[in-house]
């Protein structure tokens, strides 16, 4: 924990929580492997007497794609890095993994990599099941994605980085899938009844969420929408007081700190955007500090200035004043794809918000009610993905047990004798897994 904290600037308590999350992910996928449902075994027995044509014996299962390249993330030195979710789900699918360590935490990556290697040896697995590479630039990562043996890529980082990997994949003789989690502003929509009932507390919770971990979460709430009026004015006043007291947080790298400062400066120059508040300043110029920032704007200016909706990775957010719920819905339709979208609602808001729920389900991978998006539970039903540019493939998730599906492909065996079939598809179900037989699901015995 000391090494990870020193390299990332994250407090040891955060690292301890992340370590528990990482172990939990590994155990979760161990359970998935043992249960066997990921194999998706299906058997359609032969029907030789069917008219007008007989049906052959058809059996399908999912198999591993092959070796996977995983890129460690800067903001999660454990949970999204060497032994993180991409590695865990790829190994569970049966794919060897080659990890490109993030240059921001090489010592942490080495320690975790050695632990994984020790586990590989203890389980009697081949050495090639796991490998760890280091690079301070882009050469090793580019060569890794371009290598003919790599069959898929897992990445968490910037939009520019993710799109560069997608381009490398597309340029290969054999293009491969790149599962890149890239950028999201995670809009929050506060409906009238919720604002009236608990606006002051929502303002404080909002500021806590956007400044958590110096705002360096991919689910940081970068936009908040509410209706114009005295209640929104009171909300903003409370948020200003809360954010003004927030200190400059330590950013993960010098590059991230510089990009954040540039992003905040760009926001402040956009027509119609007002700086509502800044956090406490810092004289530690060499400390990679990020000063929290809160902006306000009306919906008309937001629609005219799309740059206001672009991600600024760090503790900044924009409050948008809307004329009506209908305008709120119209703005939601114009947003890019997101990892999350949040509703703050009370029962009196339900009729108003129903059309917005449908819009947000098309825009985001996770729709929340009466919470804030920072924090991604590791669970079967979790989706951490979303339409572009949140990810490069909206059909997938990088958190939750469905993450294993990224690294599998279906294979059908037609007419093969029992002796040549994989165990998952043999009569008698030797693996005792759930299977779909002639269209009917049969649970594991």
C-alpha cells in the first residue's frame, strides 16, 4: 500500500479499499468459472426424421478469443491495472494476458505482477498465461496491439489513447476488438420535487462526489441539470459554499494536472459560462495539485457550445439551468454517450421523468436514481460501459460478470462424435453446468 500511495498520491485508506475491491473481482470471476454459465452451452439434438429436411446434431459453446493485451489505468493502480477487472475477466475466459503497466505506478505494477506470477506457478499453469511489460512512452503498447498473437485489447484511459488503440487495431492484417473505456461527463438531472425537498443536501453531496479523489474518477459528475428559479439559486449558493472550502487535491501525474488546468481554463473562456466557485488555492506548484472548479451556464448556451459537455478529468463540474423539463430532455438527447446518468427524483417527479428515463437508457450504460455516480459496485448486474465516446463498444461492460463476454466467441460443433466433443457439450453433462437443450434451459445438476 505504501508504494501505491507514494506513486499515485492516493491515501493509503483508498489503496486499502481498492485492494479489497481487486481481490473481490478475482474471487467473483473464480465463482463465474466454477459455475460454467459463461460457456453458454447449447445442444440441439439431431432430428433425422424431420420433414422436409432432417436437422443435424448441433452443439455450441463459447471459447476464449486468445491472448489479450491489457493497459493499466492511471487512476486505479490496483483495480483497473495489472490484476484488475480486465485481467480477471480475460483470465476467467481462458485468455492469456499481457499487461502493459502504466508509467505512473511502475513499482506497484511490479509488485502486483510478481504476485500474479506466483499464483500462476502455484496453480501449475504455463508461464505464458501472464506477462507484464513496462514502457515510459508508446512504443511497447503500439507493438503489443499490433502483434499478430494478440486477439483483443482492454483499455481504461483518455479518449485520445483509446482511439489510438482502435486505429492500430483497424490497421492490422487481422483487426481485433478494442474494449476501451474512454470519457464521460456523467450528467445528473435534478427534478423539481427532489430539488424542493432536499436541494441543500443534494448540493453538498454533489460537491463531495465531484471532488472525491481529486475528481479523478471516470464517473465524476461533470454536468448537473436543474430548472431555473429560486430553488436552483439556493442549490448553487450551497454548492459554492461547499466547493469553496474544498482543498486542491493531489493529481495522479503531472500530465493529468496540466491537462486539468488547461481544461478548466478553456471552460472559463466559453461564451455564457460563469465561474461560480473555485476551491482553496495551493502554492505547491510542484505538487500536481488540482483546484476544484464549479461553473454555471444556461441550457441555450450549452446547446450552442458543445465544448461545455466535454470531459475535464478532475474536480470540476458545470451546473446547467433549464427552462423546463422538456428542455432538459432535449439537452439529454443531444449529449454524447455516457458511462452513467443520474436522476434525483421524488415520487411527485415520476410522471415528469418517465420520458427522460427512456432517453438516458439510450445514452448511458448505467442509470441511477437518488445517488451520485462515483463508485462502481463489483456485482453480477453492474454495467460499466456505454455508447461512444464513453467506450469504443457499447455492447460490453468492464465491471461485473458480463465483462467475461468480451473475450469469448461462439463455436458450433455439427455432427461430431461424442469422443471428439468438449466436455461441456457431451451427453451426460460431465461438467454439471447449466445447458440449453433443444431450446429449454436445464440447470446444473
